[in-house]
C-alpha cells in the first residue's frame, strides 16, 4: 500500500500516558503517516487537531458516547467503552457511517486486540467482531472485503492511503491537562436547588457577560414589547453564548444580531408555513401569539416564545429541525435550562443526556466575547 502526504508528529509517550493504554504497534506504524484516508473509504484517525474541525480527545469521547447511546436506543446490550477497563476503543470511521474500535478486553497485549465494527445503519444488529487485529483487517478489506451484518460489506477497497483531505492542516495534538478537583457545590447543584441560584451554582457565569452595546429599553422599543423578565435576568448574568455545547443564545443588545437573526429566520418560517402548514403550525411574531425566537441549537433547532399576553407569561416553544412541532414547554426559561442541563428534561429539538453521562461534563456555558458570534 503506497502512502502519500505529510504526517503529523505524535508524542506517543504523552498520548499513551494520557490514555492509560499502550496502543497496537501496527496502528502506531500507520499513524506515523497519518491521519490517513485508506482505500478512499476508511479514515484512520490519529492524535492530532485542527481548529474548529477535529480534536483527537473530543473525537474519541464523542465516538464512544454515540455508540453507547445508539446501542441503548436500539435495545441491545450496551458495551463498555474506554476508559472503563477492557472497554472498546475507537481508532477510525468509514464513509458509510461505520465506527471502528478495538476490543481491549481480549488481551493484555494490544497487538492482539481484534477490530470491532459498529454499523450505524444497522438498527438491529450493528456490532461485528472481526476477530483480527488492525493490519490483518486492512489486508482483508483491501482484498476480498469484509462481510458485515445485514448483507453489507466493508470493502474491497483500492490499495491506497493518503492524508485525510478534511484534516489537511492538522497539527500535533497535546493531551489536555488533568481536570481541577471537583467542586462539591457544583455536584450538589446537579441534583438540588431551584431557579437562578441553583443554575449559577451549577454553571458559574462569566465575569463579564457579553450582551452588546445598546440598552434593553432600546431593544424593547424596536420590538414593540418588553421581553420576559427571566430572560433579561438570565442574559444579564450570562450574556450571549452556548449552553451545554448545544444551545446558542443570540446576542440580545447588538442590533446587527438581534432581532435581525430572528427576523431572518421568521421570513423563512413564514414561507414554509404557507407551503407546508401541517409542519409549521405557529403564528409568526409580530402576529398575536406569534413565535419569536431567541436561541438556536447547533443542529438548527429554534427556541423561542409564543408571544400572547403578558411577556412574563409567554410559554417557551421549540421548532425542531428533524421532528414535528410539539406543545409549549412546561417550564419557564431558567427552570427549563436548569433541568435540561441536569438531564431531567428533554423534548424534540432539545435532546437530553444519556443515563451514563456525567452531568458536570455537559453543564457548561461558553460565553461569547466578540461580535463574531451570533
């Protein structure tokens, strides 16, 4: 197999120390040329990073979490994943939505770890233990191909390997520093307390919330209405930013951002409402009771209010990107945010935590500090 492209340097001592594992020798030999696109189909991921596109540690954690959650949703036995002793450990993916792991429980010798395939498209029997280590698997895949469950196959593939195109500017990856000692008050707030006090304890606000340059009263005049008090309170504490690495609150006091983003979105929603009224049931602000957005998700879901009556009584509603609109949410904004971060609440367009997730890992807020954000 001919390999082309410049490699990314890897400090294997630092990486393996951070993982608490010694990785297979055949993988490290290939990774010395990587990250690689093998046979124009298999992506062999290596410890590297590329800003806003790839971080090895994040990819590893996200891949393990996705396979765990998918297995649970499909009603099949949920495997153990690294860092659990003997857990599955991801090393790559394919263009056909398969994730590639080693089974580290088989042997203390990493060179004997067999490859295991998780086929995301197979919703009844997605796991396949290939029974062979990485180098042997690649020989099979590039040769006759590997049969998967459900009549699918992995390969045969061209005998090529080149630098992964979407990681063309990847650089060396540095393992993250050990996390600080856990804050017992944050841990307590993950299960106890209510309202803003509990939210502030769970997710400490930034020292300088970023809101924009104008005053609330100017925004209210432009909108022709004041906004709910709990929203103003929340934003005054936290400002614009992203909650739980998922839910993004528009910058409220920057006229170039809000209500400009809301207006742009509602223009599109209004057109869809005419063409597909069965899927777009909300009236549109400034109609009476119309939907007025103030946040969106990284997946394109939209969070807003139904604007009838006293703003402090406006119910929250979600326009999901991949689901039907549901009824208004049962809680106000701060309670919804708090219980969602705790893993106690979810809805279409606002997915919840898995039962094995650590609340403190996801109960985070990334504040925005520049005008480059929403």
